[in-house]
C-alpha cells in the first residue's frame, strides 16, 4: 500500500490532503512547517529516512503573491529550491503549482502544453519549481491549480463575507477570469495522483467551469443570502503590487488527470463545511 508524506501539512491545502488521504484509506503522515522546513536538504533527508514514504505531496509554499514582489529570493527558496530538494529526495513527488505561470493573454482556456510566461515574482518562482521538479525526473506529477479556498486558511470567500458585513458594499474586479477551486476537491485529486504511479508530468487540476472574481463574489453572496451592494471594477482601478493574469482558466486534456466538480459545487461544499465559529462571525 502507498504511504504518503504530506509536507506543508498545516496549510489550507495540506490540512485537506491529510483528510482526503484518511477518507481514501491511504496511510499518510503530515509534517507542518514547524516540524519540517522543506528548504533544508538535511531536514528533508532526515524526514524521508524516518517516515519512509512512497510518495511526497508538496503543499508547502510561499503563497503571499504580493509579498513575493519585494522578497523574490525568499519566495524562490521555498517555491523553487525546496521543490527541487523534495524532487531529488528519493520518493515520487506530487508537486502543486499555479495558474500564475501563464501571462493571461490567451483567448480560451490554457492546456498543459501552452507556453508559460509568468508576470509576477510569485509566478516566476513557481515556474522555477516546476522546472526543478521536472529536471529531477519525469516520474513526478505537477498539479497546476487555481483560486483556492478551504476551511483551514484565509480565503476569498471569507474576505467577501467580512467586507460585506463591515461595509455593506463591495467592489470586485471583473476583468480577471479563472477557476475557483475548493481545496477539499483538489485534495482528493492529489491523493489520486499520488496513488497512480503512471501519472507523471503536468496536470491541470482546478474547479470545472470558470468565472471572474466579480462572478465568484456574486455567487458567494447569493449562496449565503448576503444583502450587499456589489459592483464590478477593473484591475486598472484596483492596483496591487503583483500583476495577475486576465485569463488563467485551466483546462485538463490528459485522460489520467482527475476531473474536479464545478466550482459552484465546490463553493456549496465549502459553505457547508465552514466551521460554525466562522459562519457566525
Ligand atoms: N491559495 C491559492 O489560491 C493558490 C492558487 C494556486 C496554487 N496554489 C498553490 O497551492 C499550494 C498550497 O497553497 P495553500 O493555499 O494551501 O497555501 P498556505 O495555506 O499558505 O499553505 C502553505 C504552507 O506552506 C508552509 N510553508 C511555508 N514555507 C515552508 C517551508 N520552508 N517548509 C515547510 N513548510 C512551509 C506554510 O507554513 P507557515 O504558514 O507556517 O509558514 C503553510 O502552512 C501552494 O503550492 C500554492 O502555490 C495556491
């Protein structure tokens, strides 16, 4: 039976991957950042020697997209160098990457073989991670995903609900389109990729369908019955340190890529799974 080691196990995705492994009956050990710093080669080798996993799922990352603009070296150490360390550590690796490796200028959805051209420091470090993983061996699986929301992390759904409550009106960009993805759906897919040894190379794994951030916000308010004045805005009016792709819709063309349910189903699943404490905030 496959034994998994989940690194970055205390993060939003990592927590759901451990739950997904448990429900799939797959033996998994999770190590949080405090328990394993994946940027230390010595610490990674000691953890592999101790846990003896068949597959490592890498949920560890620098995920502060705007912060990476002024700290690219520190983001590179985690998103790129550490991914290479994990890929060279022995066991097969399922590595998580991002839609932000694309520039966003394509008309239509991005497939696995489309040219990459990241526009942000975060995207560059994540692309370098993909390249180091691929250089280590073609056997590793790289799962590009997008627009994550889950019960164990700060996410767009909670931000929208908080802003609606605090301000009663919310403006959201309508000119960035992507695939909102519930981490619980993604986690099931990662466990599936981990247990399928023939699934090497790049996979696009995101919620089915697509929408803009404005469309996502509208669905959140509708599903929760939140009364709020929601208006569309543009990226030019809502400037952030890191540029985001205008279009980062991901399409899976590989038959061996696990398909995720529609993003609206993910939103409903998330809303039902939200801790009661969060729901009453
Ligand atoms: N969130 C999104 O919308 C999104 C979209 C596309 C792709 N992704 C990718 O999905 C993956 C999971 O992201 P997430 O949303 O679950 O992020 P997250 O909640 O920020 O989790 C990342 C985890 O990595 C840990 N970490 C950071 N540096 C580490 C190190 N040196 N060693 C070990 N652990 C370390 C963090 O711990 P500390 O917090 O204690 O530092 C955190 O627990 C990442 O690869 C990310 O790039 C995310």
